[in-house]
């Protein structure tokens, strides 16, 4: 598919999205009037932040955090040529138009240049489009410390309070996202607030020396964990550990042995609390 044809298809997708929004607001608006009402404007007219791809992860994902002055539905097209080839939507669980956006880019190769363009449509049907830009992915990083909670190392989920919208553990907001090593995915509970918890069994009994936790949050201030505890299979509880903010993971020095660990939220801002990442570091007993 050549670039001109591809861009025509992308433009038509945006037009039909705009028409849908117009039709929802004005059920009697016919197709001709809807097309006449569509306006194209530079996306810079509504941006609060620069369009910079960030949070590159070893799983080949990255995000492009965007703040807009007005609510829009956001899409992003990208690829290794100016013809793009991939389209991603905003990952916000609420859907619809809003001002905080985090489109997720996937299947990225290390040390590769990508072309991308950001597009959005507001509730009035106005379409906002950026120029075509580029970013280059960093070299592949070699992991030197392994998370003992990783399913790839043999850890297993024994239970979880809930996953958002009753999704399975491997769903888009399922609990396995908290152990995948990526800052671009997260576990969200289904409104559990201070009752959120997860229990996981390690591949074998281990001596734990560090606990790492990165809370998720939502733009309305909910879903943020302020404190949590860790309980071992012997019944010993450690913490509560305090999480100052949702901007990064926090590491806590500990010293105990365990085969299973349960993480309990003890204080939060309520709602769909969860975690971007949960990790423990140490070594199996006997090694």
C-alpha cells in the first residue's frame, strides 16, 4: 500500500469517527451536513505537552504521554517508513474523549527509527493532526537483576482481589501486567480500593532482600496506593510501606524468607487501585 492511499484510509477513519460523534450529538444530521461540518486543525492548537515517545521497555513497548486542553479521542499511527503501517488507540479504560492520553506503541525493535503522527477528534467533530515526526528506539538492555515474582521464572498467581471489568489475569488490565517488567502496562482492580490484594507463589523458597512497588493512578486522583503490606506464608507481615507518588517505582530493603507472598493495600485514594510493577529481589534458599 502506497503512502498516499494509506493516509487516505487513515483520514477516512478519522472522518467516520467524527461523523459518529456528530451523529450522536445530532441524530438528525445527515451525511452531507456532517461532512461539511468537519474541520481539520493542527494538533498543536490543543496540546499542553510536547509529543515525545518515552518509557521504552525491553518488551518492545513505549508510550507517548499527551495532555490536551480540550477532551479529544486520540489515535497514533507509526511505522518504520513514512507510510506508517500501525495504528494504536489511547489506553484509557474509560474510552471516549478526555484530556490525558497514553497511546501504547508495541512490537518496537531496538535501535530503529520510526515515523509517527498523532491524530485526535473532539466532541464537535473537529479533527486535529500533527506533522509526521520520528523517534529512534534505544539499544536493547540486558537485565542484570531478576524479579522473583516473574512468571517467566516460574512464579504463579494464587489469587487476586479482582481485575478491572472482570478481565482474566492476562487481560489488558489483568494482574499479570504487574509482573511483566514493562512500565507501559498495569494491573487495575475492579474498584477494590483498600481491599485490593494479590498473592503469588515463587518458583521456590527464597531469601528476599528488596521489595519494589510502583502504584498506578488515574488522572482524576483515584486508583493510587499510598501504603501496602507484604505477608509471607509463615504469617509474618512486613510494612506498611509508603508510596510517595505514582511517578516511579519505590524500593524497600527487607530481610526474610518466603515461598508465597501476599500484597495488601492498606491505604489508597480508592477506586481501581493497582500496580504498574511489583517485584522482589533476592536469591533462592540453598544457592
